[in-house]
C-alpha cells in the first residue's frame, strides 16, 4: 500500500532529534551568514552601522520579503512562479484603477487589489494543476501577460494616489515612532504565513506535495485542488506586495516589477527552501530576504556600480543553489 511521505515537520518528529537539529543548523547557517555580511559592511563603511540605516534595510526588505513569503509555498511544492514581479506591478496598477480612476474607497479598493493578486495566482494554479503546463512555462506566460496588462490598463503612464487619503500611510506612516508601517505589515504577514505553513492542512499538504506528489495523490488527496489553492495563496501575497510598493512610491508604476521575481526566489533559496520541494520555512525566507537587502544596501553605500551589484547578487544566487544541491545529496 502506498503512503504519503510526511511533511517536513512530521519527518523531523519521526526521524528523531538529529533531523530537527540539522534543519535548525541550516537556518542558523543562513542567520550566521546574515550577521557576517552585516558585520563586514559595518567595518568597511562608517555610514552602514546606524539605527537609521537599519530601519532603511528593513523598509527595503518589505516588498521582496512579501513576494518571497508567498512564493515559499510554491517552491516547497517543487514549483516556481516567475510572474510575481510583473504581477505585483499589475496589482499596483489595479489599485490605481480601482481607487483613483473609479474612486473606490480605501476600505474596498485595498481588499479588491489583494484579491486580484489571488486571481493571478488562481490562473497560474489552474494552468499548472489542471492543464498540466510546467510551472516555469505557465508562470513565464503569466509574467508577459501581466506586464502587458499593466501597461494597457495604465495607458503606459504612472497612476498617482494623491487623492486617496491614507494610502501612502500604509507604507510610510508610523504607528510606532520611527518604524514605517510597511515593516509592521511584513512582520504580520510573515507570522500569518508561518502559522498557515506549519499549523494548517494547507501547510501540511504543501510539504507533502513537494516531498512526493505521486504518493500524495495515491493516498486520496486532491493534488490538483491543493496546488490551485497554493498558487492562489501566493497570488494574494503578490497583490499585497503591489499595494506596498505603490504605497511606498505614492504611485503605480506600470513598468516596474521585472527582476523582483528573481530576488524573491533567491531569498527563498538562500533561506533554505529546496528547489526540489518538500522543505522550507518562512523564518528562513525572511533571513534570505534580509541578506539580499543588506547586500544591496551595503554595496550602494560603498558606491559599487549597479552592474557589479548584479554580478555579486548573481554569484550569491549561484552559491545558494549549489548549497541546495549539496543538501539534497546529503539528505
């Protein structure tokens, strides 16, 4: 009789303390890398180590972190989502259409924008789970569709939120003095995502599908249904990221978004989520997102040219993927 391979948390409990210690060590390794990088930039630049710059790093992590938290679910299923960057830009434009052009109040336009992101994820899920299109191709197509729709809906011009009271406060406001609201949003989002991933049926099936999709299906679980739900959930985070980036800029910029998906996926992998599926955590993803933000911030303070920043970030991604392959061979 075929049985489903247990999710990561259950695997750890079943295999004893050694597996759990190994998982914790991988998170500690990522966190240790973050500390080393932070210490390095603090030494080489007198402007890096300050409270103001620390808050700036957290603030710059919000968008990438939100996208990365959502795509963690997808990558744990051994999938991929290349549409989150341009999907975020499309959601930002949709926020402008709803609240600026149609005049909807913030209380209505905000949830509709996030749900629109969920719709993008839903379409991705149907393409992957029902039509059996490989995730890379399905989400690559959605990336192009979202990029085009963002330009069409905005007439290729920015949409400004000047007349939408309270919109920019979602990001740059301060419920806590000197701490942008966007940072609080990321912390709440990460907490909710962590609970969903570790304490709910959707989280358990996310790990199960990534660990052994065939066995999961043979056990009677509707893999198609849960894959659709997982991609739709990731889409909600894309919608929220669209809100946060447009609130930070005070406008919906239809041409933005390209490249964000690579940084988000890199954050997930750097944080210890396996591209082969079945393994990952929200805490690790946040650490990965912080590593990328610290790198970007430190390199900018050191006046490293943008082209060399891209080279360094690319090398970090390669190192993360290679490390993931090493972990897979040792498992």
